[in-house]
C-alpha cells in the first residue's frame, strides 16, 4: 500500500526555540516568496519524517480557488467574491510547477539525509494538485460572457489541462484533481466527467480525483471518469465504505484513495481506529488497490496534531 496526503499542510515553521511562526509573519520579514519556500520545506520534511510516500508541496500559497482564478485569464476578484469577467483562457505560464520543483528538491535532500533504501526511495514522489474545473466555476459568479456555467466548466478544463501538463513536465509523481463540490448535488455529473476527461486524456502519469463528503449519490458516476484513482473520505464518513463495497465489482482497474484520518477532528486518530478502516478497505478492494491518506487537507490543524496523525497513519499501515 502507498501512503499519501490529500494536499494542504499547516503553514507553520518550527525553529529551534520551538516557537511557531505563521507564513504571514515570515513574509513580513523576508518577503512572500521566501516565506513560502520555508513553508514548502517544512511541509516536505514533515511529511517525509512521518513516513509518507507520495507527498505534496503543502499548498502553502493560500485558498484553493483564489490561487487559480488569480492566474487564469477570465476572472476578476472583488473583495471575497470571484467573477468570470471574460472568456476563460489557458494561463500564460504554470501556476504551481515552480513550487512542485522546489518540493522535489527538498524531498531529494531530505531523503538523502534519512539514508532511505533505493526500494523505498522509488516509492517517493510529489503529487501535482489542481482545483477541478467544476469546483472553480461553481465558486465564481458568472459574468455576461457565460450564460451557461457548463460551458464555462469545459473552458476551465481546457485551461487546467495546460497546467497539468506543466506539472507533469516538472516531475509530478501523479496529478490530483480536487472536486469537493461534486458531492453537493449542484453540478451536472456528465459535464463534470467530460471536463475531467479533457484534462486526463493527455496526461501520461496517474490521475486521481479527490471528492469530499457523502459519495452515495455520485460514486456510480465517478467510476466512469477517466481517472486512475478515486480518493474519498472514509474516516469522517464511514458509510462511504458501504458505498465502496456496493461498487467493488465495477471499479475495473481503478484504485481507491482511502481517507482514514478524520481531518476535521482536532484529536489524534489512534493507530487502532485507522487500522480498522484500512482493513475494511483491503477486504473490499484488496491491498494492492489502495492509496492510504487522510480524509482531506490538513492546513487548519495544529502542526503537531497534523504530524502525529500522519505518523499514526503510517504506523497503522505497517501494522497490517
């Protein structure tokens, strides 16, 4: 089984004094870019020290919607509201490739210092993460250009495809598309599928889709998406295991991202509780078809809590 994370990690930097500094404070002293570099380094080192195989750059640069709409042509931001003001077009350059490259550099340095074996090192990598087209469009107000949000979703998918190609070229181990809005019932799942397929069809590395919440009304659709991994929450939504079980014979070659840490809880999940979820997942789809990860991102957790949750997750994997 491969261990991973969903994406975000607490944006704190620990110093020798054990004091904690928010990125905003570091940015005031050293500039935003240096502050983010320190946060990426901390996220990478923490995940690797916890024993995670496929890590993230920590998604330290802010809100999962804002970071994309700020850099994809066609959007305006007024206060806390995002507007689609003109035709959505592909970005002029990559949005996240530089952070990904930096995370890979820090990963290689950290692994060298940890004396990791070649076989273990081959499992390690950094995932490239984007917010999905349906979630991005649903998070914005339509302007005069788009009368139909479904057309905007398809245009967004075409723009995001370019970003994913940048991430693949930068060395991503896999691409993850975050679509938390799919479980709300507000979106046309056929359009969502077409949009994801536009992105995935030209990507040669594994593609995962991450969905939040109750999956009972969408999982039948998700298995038809052109992705390699379907990642969902199973700790905070234990009934999702029953949903997975009911579709176990329809998965084909798809693997499951098994969220087994409740990221909404501020307490540390026990190794025993995590193991129970993993064992249920193994019983349903088999050990070789699982990626083990938290339910969702961890940026709202205290740094120590996030690290301990990941550490216990790895202990649970190793105990099975």
